[in-house]
C-alpha cells in the first residue's frame, strides 16, 4: 500500500514537497516513515551516489525521500518472544527482598516444610497400591523356548540347506530359517514329523521331548541338551557382534542348581561342528531321564 502511494506520487507531475512530506509523516499511516532529506529532479543537484542508482525523468519535478526506512511484517532482526512467554526462574532463599527468602514458600513447620514424604504416602491411610487386589503371578525363573519340529529339520536336510553329516546346533537352525530370529532362552526340539527322520542326525538343543528323542535315537542319531546363559547364547548366535566390538568370546557358563538335572552338558563356544560322544555316565542319566 505504501509502495503504491509512493509510485503514484513520484509519477504525478502535480505533486509537491509539502504534500509528500505530509503523507509520509501522517499518523494514519500504518508504517511511519521519517524522511531525512528532499532531493529535486535536477540531476546536477543530486549526490553522485544517488544519481548512479536512480535517474528521474528530466521533465517531471519529482520529490523523493533519501532516508526512507523499509518496514515489513516480519524481520529476522525483530524476532521477539511474545509478552509473558518467558518467566524468570524462582530463586528461593535469597533474602527477604526477593519475596521467597527465609522459609522459601514452604510455610512454618509441618511435614511438607521439611524433608517431605516418600512416594505413594497418603497421609497415613492405606495407600492405593495396597487397597487394590493382586492379580496374576510372573515367575522370575521361567524360561521361554522356541519350538522346532523334526519334520521341519528333515525338509531342510532334503532341500540341501542343512548337512546331516555335521552337528546341528541352534545357530544352524537359526541361519537356515528353521526358527525365528527372536529367540529368548533357547530351542525345544519337538516330535512333529518324526516319521520323516530315516537317517542318523546329531543335534544340540536346550530341551527335547521324549517322542523327539526316541525318534532320533531310533534312526541312529543323538540329541544333547546344552546350557547357555544369556551372554553365551548371544555369543553362539551372533559371534560377529563380539568381533565388531573388539571383544573376545565369553567362556561357557555352568548351569545353575535348578537346571543341572535338565541339561546334559555345558554349551561350547564358538558353535561346534562335530558332536561329542556321550560317556557311560551321561548315557545312564539320559536313559534314566
């Protein structure tokens, strides 16, 4: 709007310096502009710097303000927070003059004026955490094993993804896709598709069912229940992670007392490729189990 006014005034021949000065300094203008000098249209009277930038028509008496300051709705140098947007931090205990000295807004005496109370305290009444009934139970010693059937292993052997002459470990099952990637505590060998096992295979898993064990041993193979803790199980499935971090593989951990009767031996690291023959004592315990 301002530019339109200025262009119309500059192009009109009947304008005067007094009218331009009155328009520019009027209080009705939204963006006030203060002219600092008035320059005539005569090119000889203008300054050399101004004559290079703008040359008016020689016949039209043009009046122009040399000190016009450009305003806009938003400028980077005028960015400010809204009024009341920022609040000063309350500095407590800084004397009477600050308004928050002495007791610092806590009042006189009482429980809240001192160290306060623990989380969940409700003034002496029975707190909510004790009023609500208990539901359910989560055993902290429970283990989650991912199941895999003998039929699936037989299909992978027939497809050539698993070599039946080598030891089949949990890493082998993970790499070939027999089990998912999200394995929590180990693998349980199930007896589904046991009739498809017609050749000896050797496996190392965390748990095995009675039917699956009988089917593998009937074909001339063996199943060993091995124990890995969390770190050892990670080293078995992802040994490249330790190499990437520049760390050595951990030593195999011994099973806790509650799992000693549920495993046959300690798992080996890195992933083994040949089965360990059962000793006579282990054979006896395996038959008794």
